[in-house]
């Protein structure tokens, strides 16, 4: 009688096969996403934008923090995008946070912290342990208030020249996430919060007497809006696209 593999064993086998295949596609983020089963490709079309914005960084030694591991409360589920990032950034250290214990998914160059994305005390400890952060990706709760509060705290912790990414911004229009489809000027939604920052890239052109530049004026160099996705650059010029 054949012995069935456990969930953990099946995950390890699946990842082993993906690891072998990834050798031939280490620079192809979309294929890596498919190999590791992350919805950043397929369900969403995020990898094409990630490739454009991050391709010049793929060989650099860097720290990436992703909010949200995936798999909900199943300790053996999720971490697919973390594996993808590990293969794409071959010299990078990949970190993540999740409200559930995902420690079983840790491996070399992947470390996961348990806690909330709006718990400032917890985030302080995470940032202190990681050190300088080059890329932050919010694929967490998708609750509008959480996205905004996490950005307000974490963007200042991002290195100069770093990139902050917000995924799944469609929840800006979904009431159950604190969004609003009826009043598209609702200041409490994430889309209106980030749209309000678009003027900061031109603050030097303001004809306002004695205007004092805000933190965001001084530190945001560009914002890029896509379908359900936003990239915010900190103190650097936009990376040249293909």
C-alpha cells in the first residue's frame, strides 16, 4: 500500500520541481510566478509591471519586505511569491509579515515574522531586524485603512532609491474593505490617498508664498498607477523602461 505524502512533503516536492525548472527561467518573472503558483501572474497581471520596474535590480544584493504570505490560517500554505522573489533576486534577502504563523515556510534567504501590518511596535522590531529595506510590497489585508497606515509608517523606513508597491487596489472600491464605489472622492480610500500624493512630484512649481515642503514632497520622486497596482519611488528618478 502506497503511503500518502503529507502536506509538508507535497509542498517540498512541488518546490523542488519548481526550483529545478527555475534554473532555466531565472530572469523571467512571469514564468517564475507560474512555476511557484503565485497569483501575481495569471489571476493578476502584476509580473509584467514588476519586470519593468525591478529588472535592473535583480542582480543586486538587497532586502525585500512583502506584507502578506498567503494561505490564510493554514501554516503549510502560502509563500509562493516569496519563493518567486528569492529566485528572481538571487542575491536578495526576502522577508515577510503575516498575522498567522508561517514559520514552516521559512528557508535560507526567506524569513517570516508573525504580526499585524498596522502594529507599530511589531513593525519597529521587524524593521530593526531587517535593516535597510530596498523594496516593500503590500499584499496584506487590502483593507484601505491598513494600506494607508502601513504606508505612512513604512515608506519613511524605505531606503533612498527604494520602491514601495501596493497590490490589489481594487478594494478601494469595495465597501467591505473600507472602499467606496459611489463617492469616488472619498478621502478615506487608498486610491484617493495616493492620488492626493501625485502633486508632490511637482511641488517646486507651486506658486504659494512661503510654502514649506512636506515629507512626501521631499521624498517621493514618482508614482505609477496600473490596473489594481501602484508603484511609489523614493528619492530617485524613474528606472528606464523597455
